[in-house]
């Protein structure tokens, strides 16, 4: 059986029509039928970086739990604009905020997850920098964390801000890079900015991009998903 992992850059819940509409973001999230989802840009950019996606909306309209994860400020939902949501039934064994090197402030979240039936694995949710030199340094840090959890498997998922297929990923020797499809810009996607990196022990069975009329307007990115095997024996049924 498989576990569905997803990633979605919300663009602060501002769509391609320039409207701030968290409700339609939640509708896209629910349409992914994911077990775990990494979200980017859940907070506004300036000042106290207040949440752009209300936590109450997650609690009332989804089957996900926002566990006690780090926040940039008390007003934020996420850490450097990121949060990981886990469907009810799976356990979160540990959470660590990661500060990433680079010119602009960037961070990742390392979450140790135990599915309702299967082996624990480490998920790193990341939104990497705009400069390739920064991204190379950030990947070096992330690869060190992923390698350090052996023999448990690990994966990284998120908006990696990389347009090229192989450039910038030099630190990932021994890992597998998966690009489910073009995600940016959402109205006419050409860039595979949102990707997944897996360690040995994780098998990507299926992967894809949720490309629907609603997803094309809800954010400037389309969400990605992957069904992974090798770590679970039973998972949430797909719709």
C-alpha cells in the first residue's frame, strides 16, 4: 500500500485573480486526498508575518492536524511561511525547525512521522532561496539531515525554486529527484519548481500535479503529490 505526500505553495492565499480567498485554498488541499501535505507561503510576508491561512479553517474544513510546530512569530501559522499538516491517524514523533544558509532568511521543517501502520520516516518541508548559490548551500544542509536518519528513510518536498533539471542538486548524490510536472505559473505552467527528493528505501509509485480550474486560479503554483511505498502497509483510501 502507499502513503500520499503532497506539497502546495499557497502564495499567501492570493490567487491569480488577485483575490485573497483561503476557502478555495482549502478546497484544493482537500482535493489532493493526501495523508501528509507540506504548505509554503501560509503567512503574510511583512511585519509580524500573520497567518494568511487561518488555522480555524484547517480545523473545521479538513481532516488534517497542525501539530505543535514552530512559528516565525506568535501571529504566524508556519515557520518561515511553512507548515506540515498530517491527517488524523498518523503520529508525529518529533519536529525540528531548520535554519537554512543564504542571503535571505529561509527555513525548513524536519518532521518525524509514523503512519497508522508502517515504519517511521523523516519528511523535510522546504522552500528554497531564489539564488542558486544559496540553494546549493541549502541542499548541502538538507542532505546532511536526510543522511543522518539512516536506517530510517527520508524525503524532502516543497518549492525548490529551481528551473533546471539537474543544476543546483549536486549535494544530492545517492538520493532520487522527482519532478511530477510543471507547476508554475499556475495559469500556464512551464516550470517544475515543486519537486520531491527521496532516499533509498522510499519508492515513488505514482506522482502528479493537481491541475484543475480551481487550482489554476487559487494560487500561482499548482500542487504536487506522490504516492510512496516501502514504508507503510496500510494507508488512507483514495477517493
